[in-house]
C-alpha cells in the first residue's frame, strides 16, 4: 500500500513539474521585467515638418524608422513590419508607426500605403510619415545615440521602439548582439523572435501602470 502511495506521488511530480516549467517559460522572460532604457530624451519630431499638428512622439508608443530617400527599396521592409508588428498591435491606443522620409519622395508614400492595404486589408491609419530634409533626418537619428549609421540616402533598415517619455527602449542583454538598439526590418526571424516580444513587454508595462493608476483613483 505504501509503495503504491509513493508511486503515485512520483508520477504526480513527474506530470506536474514539466507543466509548471512550461507555463513559466511560455510566458516569456521579458514579461517579468521592464524593457531597458538605452537612450533617454531623444528629440521630438520637427514641428515645421509635421503636416498634422497632433503627430508627435511624446505620450505615444512609437515604432520609429528612417527611410530617407530610399523609399522605393523599402517595400519588403514595410511588408514585414506591417505583417509581423503593425497588424498585431495597431488596435492598442497610443501605438503608432512613424517614418522619416525625404521631401522629394513624399509622392511615393501613397503608393506604398496602397500596396500595404491591398496586400493585407489592414487599417493603416497609424502609419505616419514625416517629410523633411536630409539634415533634419540625420540630426534626429543622431539623438538616438546608437552605434548604427544611416547610409548615403539617410536611410536604415533598422526600426526602434520609443516610449511615451521619448526614451529609446531595447535589450542590454541580447544573446546575439549584447545591446540591441534596433530591429532589422529585413529579417523576419528577428521580428518574430525578438521585436514582437519586446513590443508586448512595453505595452504590458503601460497597461499595468494604467491599471495601478485607475485602482489608486478608485481607492481615494
């Protein structure tokens, strides 16, 4: 009888322990910590270039990119970002995409957005473009203070997570790069394995802060 009892305990442990471990790791390691701040106080969008006065980075969770004068070659990157990131998160309030483009390439924006909408049928109202000159694009990019560089067209395939307080968020313990400042939009694997998780983390962070704030107000 005692032997049967111990056998049941052993079987129970063997069944429950793997389940507990799975649930722990399935939730993702970053869900237990905030996404690190890599650069504080980056520049706000240039006001003279904003056609929509309400377009800004402050108080928004922004996926920020710099396409400069290379819009024609950004179709694949735009599709990857739209499919893997935008479609998952665009319904969250205060979430937006913002891309810097050269003034001369502004007419190409509508064609790009039309291709995105036709391809996936998604509401693309949270895709935003800031049309400005190359000097402004480079100046704003430098405020991120990353080791990455813009090419001769003031363009980069990397996109960045900016929080509501104008901070650049990323990873300071990435297994591949050490510090991960931005995400390569050419790489579906990186978007899938890293960026999706990090966007989830920062959205969860703000949802938790809002929940605590509302709870505090109810208790007053």
